[in-house]
C-alpha cells in the first residue's frame, strides 16, 4: 500500500494531558481540517474545508479546556473528516463522502477500496490505536474510567434551525448519559438534546462502539452548537462551563 503521509504532514493524532488523573478519557474525532499534501485540497476551497463539513468547529478548543479543567487525558484526530471520518466505519456510510451538506468533494469521487484503505491506514487506524493504547493504560489493574467524545454541530442543517445548545448522544448504556443529561438540565439557560441533533444509535457510529461498548466502559458523546463556539475563546469558555456537569456525571457513573 502506498504511503499517504509524507514529510511536512501533521501527525494523525495528538495527545493532551496524558497523565491526567481523572477517571475519564476525552476524545475528539473531528478535531482538525488538515489534508495530506498528497491529496491537495480535495478539490474544494479553504472556505468549504473550514465549514462544519471539514471538521467540528470549536471542538478541539473546547476539549482542551475540558482536559485542563477536569485533569483528564485527551486524544484528538489529526485530519479532516473529509479525508476519512474517524467516527465512521472505514469504507462504510459517510466514511469518505462524495457530497457533504451540498458540497461536492471531487477527490472523494469513485474511490477504490485500495484508496480508502490507504486513507484509513494513514489517518484513521493510528488515531484509534492510540485511543486503545491510552484506554489500556488507564484501565490497568482494573481501574474504572469513563469515555466522553466531544463533538460540535452546525446550527442549521437542510433548512432546519436546531434549537439545542448541547446534546448528549448515547446508545443503551445509561450510566454516563443519564446523569450528564440531568446535570446539564440544571442550567436553565441550556436547551439540552437527548440523542439530538444526532443519535449514537445510528449504524454508522464507530468510536463509542469500538472502544467503549466492547470494554463495558460508561460512555457517551457530547455535542455543542458551533455558533456558540465560533472563536477559540468562546470554545474554551464552553469547555469550562460544561466541566462541572461532566465531573459530577462521571462521579455518579462510577459510583
């Protein structure tokens, strides 16, 4: 298989606060809008790549703020979700979209299995292998931990104005999401979605299925609306705002 990443390309993942003491691992699946040099611009403009189709706007800054506030390790992906989506099964639905929210992505048209595999080997599997490595270290000796994936969502999709400020996405393990929903709803200013604007019960969901459900680790995803985190300062403020609710929910999930 031809090597996709070359000199000057960023790494496929980053780790923040690896020695954090909290019984919580934070992830950010769509942390970056980077594209390997070998793929050029994917055939789209920088403006398009900077939209929500290219990454989770504000997601990484909010996750870094949460990592600091909670003293929790964080693993973040290194490449745009348009190169390969780190929360989709490689080669499956939404993995390398040919069209995303009305934008045609020329470099994703008619990809062969070999081309998808090359992207996965370069940008997908290294990130997920690192998640496993960190989880293995955190759970050594039988230590109990939680897993929380930080995402952000566009305020308008297909003409629908989304009313939620934050959303908690989960499947069938209520240990973390139910107390998190309760804690978030204590803030009267927040409109909180339960499996909104997306659902972790969707068949394409990868990260929670691959890492948390297989280990029986309490888990969920947290979504924050992107217009609330349009600047790094705003995103960090939201991370700090949400930290107390997450800390309390983790404590309840592991009690």
